[in-house]
């Protein structure tokens, strides 16, 4: 999904390369891991979720502005190019739809819930790494073992998110937005 060589359209290939960059991926992965433990499976959402969503959306918009600057285009031109590239290639349409759906509130909450077990494993790993071993009873609890840690790695979570986004792709339409991204506003 993140292989820019799979896209014939230069704009789409550059967008894929930008989103797949370590800087972009690490920034958002860290954000998810930092806040994912706050999300529960309760039906009623806490007001905090929306605040975190707005912060996420701002980060996302800022990163798309960086991309637009690198391409020498405005946010309106970005949306026009997305539409054009999407109409020419179903792979591009799918990728752009998934990318832009991530700034929808419902998708954001689902992604945070997907990342929650990864964040919990990271927190447990960090706590066990920082806890000094002072007696043999401390060693019995262990840190969950390395195989458990590997199964909950951030890279596995990113794959899970990709899998979720692919499954969710057909479930979202223009009416699923809770808050508009700057890039979506420029399209209207």
C-alpha cells in the first residue's frame, strides 16, 4: 500500500512517498501511542476524544500543507489533483479515500481503539524496562516475554490500521465527517 512505485500518476506517487516517510509515520504513530489508552469501548464517547481528534486533524492538515508546499500547490489544488488522479486510477482513488477518511472522527476513534493494545504493550514494556530488578519475586512476573512484545509492535499495529482502513473504505461517504479538515473545506 505504501509503495510509491505502484502509482503511475506522479502526484499520487509523491503523496504516497510523503505519507510513507519515517517522519510522517513516526509522528502519527507516536500520537496514537500517546493517547490511545484514553479510548474505551464504551458506546458513549468522552468529550476528550473530540479534543484529541481536533489536535490530530490539525497535525494532519499541517503535514498536508508541508506536502502541498513541496509540490508547489495550494490546498484547493491538492483536492483538485486528488480528484483528477482518483478518476484516472482506481488504486489511487482507494489510497486517497483511505488517507482522507483518517480525518473523519469515527475513523479516528476506531484507529485509536486499534492502537490501544499496542500502546498498552508499549507502556508495559517501558515500565518493565525502567523497573529495577531487586528480588527474585520481581523476575517471576516478567515483562510478557519478547514474543508477546513482537506481536504487538507498532509496525504490526500500522498493518492492522491499513487492514482496517481497507475494510472500512467502502463504509464511509461524504456524510461521515464530524469536523471538516482545511483540505476538505477548500474543496467545497
